[in-house]
C-alpha cells in the first residue's frame, strides 16, 4: 500500500518558513474531486429534450451510470457501463460534456477532497504564501473558479493575484503552461512546493531545469504518462494533518 505523506509534507513546509516558500496547488483532481461535475453534466445530457429525441435508448440507459472519483472525464464510466452506440452518439456526448465541463457553470458542484481545504487554510494561517496554478482558462472559467474558492474558504489575495489561469483556452498545453509559470514563480521564491495530480505535467517539470519540490496527488489522471516514482504522495482524501 502506498504511504501517505500529507503530515510530513506539511511539517516540512512549515519548517521552511524562514525561506519564504511558495506553495503551489493545482485545482482539478488535486484539491477538488471533479466527478460530481461530470455526473451533473451527464444528468443534464440525459434530461436534454434534444438528446432524448436523438438518442432515446442511450439516454435511458445512461440514467443508471455513475461517475466514480477515479474516472477521468466520462469516457471511463460509459465504457464501464457496457453501452454500445454509434459514432454520432459518442461525438454528441463528448461535445455536450466538454462545452459544460470547461465552463464556469458547473464548478460549484465540485467537492474538495477530505481535509484539502483545511490543509491549505492552515498553511495560509501560518503566513505561508499559497498560489493556485490551473489549466483552466480565464474567459470561460475564472468566474466559477473564484466563486468556488470563495465558497470553500480558500485564501485569495486582493485581485485574485494568487490564481494563475490560462489566458486563452487551448492556447498552450497544460504541461508547457505550468512549466513556464513555475519558472516565473521561481524568480520570486527560491523554494517552491508544487502539488499536482497529472503525471504528464510532473514529468515535464522533473525534466526541466527547475528546482521544484513536487508532491504527487494520487487521485486520477489522463494516463498519458506513467505515475511518478520516488516522490512524496498524498492519497485521495488523504490530506489530514
């Protein structure tokens, strides 16, 4: 069984306060379980009049499909359900999901992993600077992101300066965007802790020249790279200090 390092990491960060560290958190599948977002979108697809007319059998079947926290998007859940249909249906389902998942409209249904909010809050209470670095884009997702951070009591600086988002959707790959922004942040602080769930992004940072202390959040990921080995780990719902 993988060991959980949340408490040890917290203590290490606190002990480094004299170096003015930055603690950088990803959002999706790092601090927040996004499966409720996908579940809500799936529900709306099933209840959508146009989709029910086009795909009556599929929408009826999907009523019983449950998105799991370990699912990446909706593809895994639909595959697991055994549903078989046409390319037209899968394209319509994918387009419906993407248009809503990557928007502000459903971010309020995300749920933080158990202990994650308190973890961030306690760091901020100890005067440790917290930054959010996400692949979400500003035009489509900033409003909902700010509202969600405020809803859960996560610290935001004046003007949301500690929230770093893509300026344009799809303008750059997440791994390239985060490496570039971490490089800029490293000019501000010589010590950065970076909490991230996506192995592809972690791999990019590990192969860069950046001296970043990476914490892998073992929840769910794209599968585009192998899970990292030898890094401190926080397990799903394992944020308790």
